[in-house]
C-alpha cells in the first residue's frame, strides 16, 4: 500500500517582518499541519527558496530536529504533544531562474529603459543569481510552479488555458503570508484560485 502524503505550498513576502513573534505566525501553522498529518505519511514542503521571509522560515522549519517543531506548542499542562517522527518531511525548493528571461519578456520597457536590472551586490554578494544583471520577472514566472503548474500566458493574466500541471506536484494546500499586498505573493494566490488549489492567506500591513 502506498504511503499517504500531503504537499504544502508556501508563499510569502520577502518583507515579512523579522522577530520571534512574526516567525511564529508561520511556524505555528506549519507545526499544526504536521500534527494533523496521517500516520506514517510524507509531508512535502514546497516553496520558492527566497533567502528572506516565509520561504526562509519554512526552510529552517523543515530542516530542524523533529522535536523542535512541536516543542514550542507544548503548554505547561495537558497531554504531551507527539513529535510526529512517523511523518517524513521532504522539502521542495524552487528558486527563480534570475539569469533567463521568459519569451514574454521584452528587451526594453515602454519608457525605453532596459527590462533587465543590475544585480544588487554583484560581484561579491549577488542577490539575484550570479550575473551582473537579472530578469525582474523571474519570480513571477516561477510562482505558478509553487502551486504545481507551468504557465505560458501573458504575465499576471492567470488564464486557465495557459496552465499545464507539473507531474507529481499536486498541491494539497497553499499557505501564503502576504505583507502589504506584495505582488509576488498576491500573484501566487491568484494562480491557486484560478486552478482550484485550496489556500489560506495571512495578511499584515506596516
């Protein structure tokens, strides 16, 4: 008999505030989902591999010792919370391809300026790939992959005819933490809505 599984897709603004309380908004939900997994099952944690925000928090969560994932949820009284060692956690990291442009990208914007942008921190500590410039739309082309689909239509149109399911990547639930309605997180939620992927959104403004 095949092993039961669930796949969590994570989306979140890189500007999600720092600090233990803000991190707990993310980790508490991940730990709660873990506790409700079927016995002897597999939990896939799929995210865009950003170096800040909920992607990074989910990466640290998935990489932590199992006992640490639920320890912070254990109160002073009541039954002990199991650490769910029977659940296998597999992380699926989907970094954006900052080096390549999509066929829909145009070399110049309407105002005549270049579509591609200088890479912050290049060459010592580049933040968007390893070239001196990068495609600013790379994250938007990657975001449909997070919810299990390829998308080849016009940017941000979310037309169903342009989606293709990625084999063996069906998403059980999208969890999205959106700070100040960031474009990337909002677009990922729209992809999920368009294709009928279940989702939950936590929003904050500051």
